[in-house]
């Protein structure tokens, strides 16, 4: 049976790997969303820009798109 220290090291290593993978996925999603919004394109999941509700694995997501001038 592995020691507590070995288990802890494995868990921390696995957790760190999963965090890195999650960061890459989130980054790719944000880049894709930004490109779609800048290009005023529509998401493949929707038939139009007015359709804004998507069910993913039992979780309902609502997407809101609007143009807004940002002061700088």
C-alpha cells in the first residue's frame, strides 16, 4: 500500500496537470468566442444571432450578444 506522502504527491501532480489542461481549454474557448464576436459571425450551435439558449449535458446556457461602446 502506498504511503500517505506518495498518495499526496500523486494527487498534487495529477491536480496540477488537470489545472494546466483546463487552462488551455478555457483559453482556446475564449479565443474562439472573441474571434466570432469580432467577426460578427454566429456560433455553429445556433441558427441565428437571436437564438441564445443551449442545453449541454443537462446544463442550460444562455448567450447574450450586444454591441456596446467601451470608453477608453
